[in-house]
C-alpha cells in the first residue's frame, strides 16, 4: 500500500490519563498498556488475563472486571496474535487478517488517525 507509514505510537487518553498507546505496520497492530502500579512483573504475569478474539480484545486482572473489553477496528488472526510483558508495559501484538489494511484506530470508536498523513 503505497503511502502507508507508521508515525510512531498514537495515545488514547481518557480524562487526562493515557489508557494505551498503539502503532501499526503492514502486517500487525501493536497495543501498549502500562503495567499497573504496585504489581511486579512476575506477579502480573500470573494474574493478567488477555483474551484476543477475531474482532475483540479483553484485558484485565483475573477475578476482576476487565480494564479493556473492546471491539477491534478490524479482524485479526488469533493464533498468530500474542501478548508479552516488556519493560514495564503489556505489549499486545495483533496480526492483521488482511495484510496491508490501514487501521484508523486500534479499537472501534477511539481516536482515528490518517494513515497517509
């Protein structure tokens, strides 16, 4: 897709707080969420719940209501999508079902961007 480029992470904020950041390339969308304060990485890896469905992302702590329970902008390949804990943040890699598709936002209804800007 000529003209398509990643311009770095885009922030989604709510009431002055960064909820997540995201970026994309031709094959994947990356979502970054800051690790909750007061929970070390080892503990978080045991209690984090991240469910990736073809059109939905759910993220939270086991036994609690999800922090995120949102419809994705488009369809992803679930078996090729993963999450990791890296450098104090939760990194979710979503493999696009349609390679080269430009997503205007990571999650439906959130800040749109111009992929050709």
